[in-house]
C-alpha cells in the first residue's frame, strides 16, 4: 500500500539577525505536525530554510561592513544550527541562494510573463524595508515628521524606479471566491482580515527592483532583480523539484498540504501567492495556517527593549522536550501567546514532573520491585480497569482530529486529561496496599497503568520525541511498534523490562555561584 503524501513547510527566515523564540515556535510546531503525520503512516516531506535576498539583507549587511552573501552564509548556518538543536526533522533546508532556486524563480517569472500578467512601468510609492512590503499612502501615517506603515509600525521610504508589475488586480474576484467557497486560510479569523484588505479591489503589484542588485535577476532584463517576495514564495516549489513538474518529487508532493506561517505574512501567502500560482498555471496549496505571535512576558520582542529570547539558551536551561511541550501546550496556535520563565517552570513541574513523570516513576518502580521487572501478569479487568483502558484507547481519533487543525494545545489537553485520570485511578486503587493483600489485583493495576503510559507515550512522541522514546524503552516497546498503527498492540505480560529511570526531573533553580 502506498502512503498518502503530506508536504508541509515553514516560512523561510530572513537571516539578517539572530534567530529568536518566535522562529523556534513556528519550526517546532511544524516539526510536531510532520512527526505526527509520519507516525500516522503518511509519506511526509518537510521544508524549511532561509530567505536571503532583498533590501533588508543588503542594508543589514552594509551596516555590518559585510556583503549580503557573507551575512546570509553566516546567519543561515546559525538558523540551521538552531533547527538542529531543536530537533527539527526537515527533509530539505532550502536557501534562496541555492542555484536550483534561481532556476525555479526564473521559470515562475517566465510562466507569469507568458500568461500576459507582467508589464513594465514605473513605481512611485512607499516601501518598508523592514517588512519588505509596498504600502499605499492611506496605509501610512506621519508621526513626528516620520512616515510609518500603520499596520506594522515600521518606517517607510519613498521609492521611484522603473519596475515590472504583476496584474494582481485581475485576480481579485477569484480570490474573493476562494475564501468564500474554500477555507484555504486558517484560522477563520484571518480570512476576515484578508477580506478587509481586499474590499476596495487590488492594485497591481511592483515585482522588481533596480535600486539594488541583491536578488534573483529578472530573465531577459538583468538591470532588474525580482522583488524578494516573488522569489521567497517560490521556495515552496523549489523544495519539490520545480521547474521539473514531471519529476517524481513534484508529482508526489505538490500541492502542499500546509504552509505554516505567522499572522504578519498572511497577505503575501493568501493574496499574492495564489495569484502567482494561478497565473503560472500551478495548483494552489491546500491550506495556509497563520499562527499567532509569541510575546515575551506579554510584550512584543524587540532589541531595544532587550527582551529577545534565544531558544538555544532555553534548551540549556529547561531541556528541549520541555520547551517543545511548553510552547505547544501553553499557547493556542492560532492566537498570540506569551513566554515567561515562570510559566515554563510551572508546566515542567506540574504537567511533566508531577503528572506524567511521577506516575511513570511510581508505577514502574513498583513493577521493578514486585513483578521481577517484567510486564505484570494481569487478572480479569474490573469495571474501573476497563474504563481506564477505554479512556486511553479512545484518545487516538480526537487527537488526530485536533492535529489536523493544528490545535496542538487541545490535543495535549486531551492527553493530559487521561494522564490525570490515570493518576486518580492509581491513587484510588492503592496498589502499594494490594501488595500485601491481593497480588493479582496489584499486578492488574500496574499492568493497566503501564498500558495507559504506553498509549500516552506513543501519541506524545511528536511533541517530546526523546522523552517519550525513553518512556517506550522503559516499557520495552520495540522500535517497530511505536507508530499509531501499533496503538492497539497491548503490552505483553511477562516481557522483560529495563530498570526504571526518572524521565522528567523537577525544575530546580540553579544554585548560586
Ligand atoms: O517573514 N512569534 O521572515 P521572518 C511567532 N522571510 N512567530 C514569529 C514571531 C513571533 N514573535 N516573529 C516572527 C519572513 N515570526 C519572510 C518569510 S516565507 C516565503 C518568507 C514568524 O524571519 C513570522 O511570522 O521575519 C514568519 O512566519 C517567520 O517567523 C519568519 O519571519
């Protein structure tokens, strides 16, 4: 049986500065989804990388006395190193300076040109280098003599140059129809924002620049480089072998199942991108999910406030799986959420150390001492035993439905509800007393608890791959019995178990000095 393809992407990061926890958040969430789908039997392709062209990169490099390429090389490597430290299981790390990406971007341009959608004119208007975006006059405001984009608060500058334009206006009705008949953009609240943006129709879009040269050359007119978003969006196609649309890679994985992006770039993904693809005669991705922003202690991260959080530091302080769990459990993916050191410590100590870690430690150390270190031989299940097992066995379907909507926090809440029930079950059955009065009952309670731990660990692997892998080791679940298709394969009584070891230590403040 061939498995269903699932192609998922993150936004590609501008390597003009240090990667921060907002990038880590998006990459972790997308990684969790990729891992979930692999365990669920899908044929997954996962793309992430860096967006290296444009005026922002060129200006940042000049300030540092470097070339744009030097800055891109240096920071792209740092972002990839961050991803590796975060356990991001990408299949390709794309850099928009990769030669095959130049080829893909130029092929995309030619297709849009052949469709009659590109013409040469002059651009006169406002541009924000920080956002790499054009703004109409009524989208800007002047404060203290400086003009800013209202939506993002970034400074804009006046631009006047010869430029190629894309006939975006032609696609306004088709876009409105897309939102009306098909979900396309999620969560739904973002769709309303986009409809607002399009209410007065759409202006044609300037898609090339002549005032700097750090970009993909426009085919046939090398005085121009492409507007960075034209080449940036095309990365999703390069990642599956475009322009060779007959390649196995392209035929298997395009259209993408999900583009995961932040809410600030939904305009580019939900308006420009579908229009470019229609023009080029290429199918649209199935869904764009625009997640919320991660704030730090409730505030927007910024270098001037000095509250930019380095994800690699968080991994050293709290542990990787702990960080991954925290980010997905704490924040509803479609909405803004906040990171704080207090919040992560509290999740580590309550959800991980107390609820799951303690249950595993208490039950498995009893098994080690009283059941010869083997999966206990259980007796007949009582109504309570059966109810506990049924609760755990019923998790898969709704958890899968939550994941299909990228509702990670809901899935984890559901799983942790069962962990809570398992703690109550364990405490109320008092196996430590049964040890003296009814060994068969003790064995059964320990078996049921271990079986619940197995199901919880299998389902939680995408979020905490290392810790859940350890938990499955402790339960002697073999490597080839850890997919969701194996959820129904209950633990075999009598199987030898390794010595128990704690999985989630409590967070303790580091000692002074
Ligand atoms: O926008 N919380 O790059 P980028 C959550 N190169 N997500 C955040 C965030 C925060 N505080 N800050 C940024 C770009 N992000 C373009 C993308 S895609 C073809 C080109 C998210 O480095 C942001 O929303 O500014 C985006 O999805 C990603 O990080 C990269 O941001």
